[in-house]
C-alpha cells in the first residue's frame, strides 16, 4: 500500500539506535516520513511520548482534526495517558472513543474479523494465538521487525 508510511520521529530513532536497532530505523526510514512531512490529511498515532516530537515538527491538532482514544478508558485516570486526548480536545478536535486495542475476547475478535471479511489476520501482540486460531481464517504471525506487505 504505497500511501501507508511509518512516521519516524527523532525520539523514536534515537531510542531504537540506543538499543542497537539502527537497522530497524534505517528500514523504516526507507518507507517512512519525518513528522515535519506528514501530509495535512494524514493519520498518525499520538501518545504522550510523541507529543514533543510532533510539537517541534509543527504537527499540532486543530479543530479540523479527529482524535480516537482507542484504549481502555480507565487509562484516562492517569494524566500522562490523558495528555494527548486533552491536547486534541483543547484544540477543538472531534473526540471519539472506539476501543481497538487489547484484551478483547477471542469470540469478539472472531466476530470482528468475520464482519470485516478479513483476508488475513496479523496479530500485533498476544500469547494465545496458537490455541485460539480456529475461526480466524488465515493468521499470519510476524517475527519482531519482520516486514509484511499488504496485498
């Protein structure tokens, strides 16, 4: 998918290089975009650890933007986790709460992939995929750092 890019921030690159994973940063940079070059209609992941990089790059939320808090709402009790949401709310961005990550039951995940008519399921994390793979169709497990091309 040529329009899908990885946003490579200076903090992300520094963090991975410090861990000896400069090869990962270099591979992502070939298919990525610097925060300062994200198109105005781009979709980004925003978490507190990225706010400084995005702010320095001039990538700030506006009233024309939308923000989806995709995690368990209990995390909003923590100011660190709630920071990006409040940053977007203060800018007048549209706010939505659609839980898309973590702790969904296998039955809920099966229903979701069935509804989406998924051609392939690529688990991002989880430990029970081998035991719970029935009913998902094609499951493609990736090793850390492994590239997957979207058909």
